[in-house]
C-alpha cells in the first residue's frame, strides 16, 4: 500500500532532478557535485513548507537557516516530506488513482516554472558578480545587499529569489556571511549611502546589474522601477527606461541578457588600430 506510491514519488523526484539539471545546463549554471546541499537548499525552497510569516515576514530567517544547514539535515527533511506524501496518498487508495497524475503534473509544472526563474536570476547575478570583481572585487557584499533590496521592494522574497540569496550566502565565509546578513534590513538609507561611496569604476556595473536582475523577471514592477531610480541617483548614473525594456525583451526572446561590461583601462592605440577594433560581446 505504501511501497508502490513511494516508488512513484522517488521516480518523480528523479524526473524533477533531471529537469532542474537540464534547465541549469541551458543557462550554464552548475550544481556542485561535491556539495549535495547546493541542490538540496534549492529544492527545499522550491518544494515549499511551513513558514511563519508573522515572525519572519520577509522570509530572511528561512534563507539564513538554509544557507547554514548541512546537507545531511536537508536530505533527511526532504526524505521525511516524500514519505509523508506517500502515506497521505494512501489514506484514500482509490482516490489516489484519480489525483496522482494531476498532482504530479501540477508539482512538475510548478517546479519547472520556479526553476526557470531561478536560473535566470542566478545567471544574471553570477554575471554581475564576475563583472564587478574586475573593477571592485571588495564590493561583493554590496552587490548582494543591492539584490536584497530589489527583491523585497515589491513584497517578501519569492521562492526563486530566496534560493538565489541562499546560494550566494552559503558561498561566503561565516564572517562575511554575518557581515552581509546584517545589511538585509527594511531601511534603504544606509544602503543608498554605501552606493554613493562605491568606486566610480563600479557604478555603471552596479546599475546595470540591478537592471538585469529586475528584467530577469520578464516584467519590471512599479516598486522595482522606483528602487532602480533611487539607486541610479545614488550611483550618479541614470535609469534608461528604453534600455530596461530592451533587457526584458531579450530575456523573453533569448532567456539571458548580456552581462554587465566592466570598464577596463587599456593603453591608447593608434588611430589605425582603433579603426580595426570591434567591441566584444559578453554573454
């Protein structure tokens, strides 16, 4: 009564794993095989679960907990949920025949949609981080802090946004994680002040990084536009609405957008050499 449905749930979990890996591969996102928690954290967030919105309205405490959780603990938790699904389905055995396929389709569709949003956001953030490291390698925490304020500008963290922050926080040392975590607050004033103090060489990269993260949702909300405008003023740049819409279209058509280009100091070339130069495309 329990073994057959349990086997079916395990098969579904394998299908979900393959789906996640295929989508990640399409966006050149890598799950670390040496760190099982890399995928377990993501699945725990996308799988859903109990969460007290009154004590943690933005969802940050859950993100921090998962960022520090061990792979064995996450695996045991997921295993318990799978077993619980198996038992619950056999309370009314004949009803399971009708509901199983519908439930499997619904869960797979939900996971696929959330996973697609996740890999878009993670690709955008990893591209932004790589560009920022070229000009201001000590500003990684500022980039994550900026992503935090963008994600919560229109409400609490969504599943894919929580998963991206969880992954990035887990990569930091405990000291850097604590330093970054304390900056995830409601008040934007100190963050905007830190943006004003950012190196001049990093300002355009930070602005374009925020543009890309906002556009990766395939739609930029009013609160997100307002936050982007505040960031642009603090960074002494400008918010180009036409460029923002072009990023959204590119994400819809191609799945990814060009990564922010880090300005680099290059030796001056002769006029003839400059005429032969062509700009490199960054994907």
